[in-house]
């Protein structure tokens, strides 16, 4: 764990310890398409659209602070498109993992909140599918890259529907040495 993740956990515990007994807990499910924004200049690497599905729980404290934990299954996608004269080779790379984001959010109003958090990643796997003009497809499966990292989150809550945006910078890139930032627009439904 990094110093940032320790700081977020300690601040969260201190806030919980000092909060009044009048807090509200709600939970639900969320779905999200995600897109990796490549921050390095590259000619043949393109971002693909991935997805995330998960469960979340939110503790709304009296002092306009939210503590939120999630467990998500996430897929991040990239495409490498290479041309060799008349031959074209297209490789689709999918990195899948189970993620545990933890965050602290501030609620300036009942319907809006924004915050910062740290995401832990578990059980990463990667799959590559290569299509080359005039040849059979190649498929490779293997161990993926853990997508631990710091993220910013903002959302709007109306009744039981939550719409939000999350931007995460991971500690390691799925395709080394190319750096990227992942953006996720999500839709959540509070159940309890």
C-alpha cells in the first residue's frame, strides 16, 4: 500500500470516529463504460471502450462527508493497429480485474458530491486477440496488470439514481511504457 492509501484510510477512520450517530447508509449497483485516454504520443495504439460493473456502499455522515467503498469487475481495452505494406495486423488487448475503490467525498448539497480515493486491484488477467490480413486469428491469455491508483470522482444523485464521472491514474500502465488515464462515466442505482 502506498502513503496515499494509508492517508485515505486513516482520515476515513478519524471522520467515522468523530461523527454523530445520525448517519445514513445506502448501497446499490453500478454500471459504467470506460475509456483509456493515452497521454503519450503514439502512432498505432488506440483506446478501446471497456466496462465496469459493481456494488457500492455509501456512508453519509452528518458533517457533509461521504465514505464510499465498492467492489467492481473491470475491463480496460486497447487496440494496436499496424500496417506492413499490404498486410494489416490489429491486436485488441483486454485487461480484466476485480477492483476495490475506497474514497472520501464532500457533499456541498444533498444531490452533489465530489471526492478522492484509492483503488486496489486484484486477480488481473489479460487477453490479446490478433487479426492479421490473410492469416488465422491468434489468441493469447495471461496475467494482467494491477490497476492500483489514485482517482477523482464526482456525481449527482436524484432519488435512487446516481450519475457520475471518475478519472483514475494507475501506478502501472497496461501497455508498458505507454501511459494512460482511465475515464469512466457511470450510472448507479441505490437499492437500500
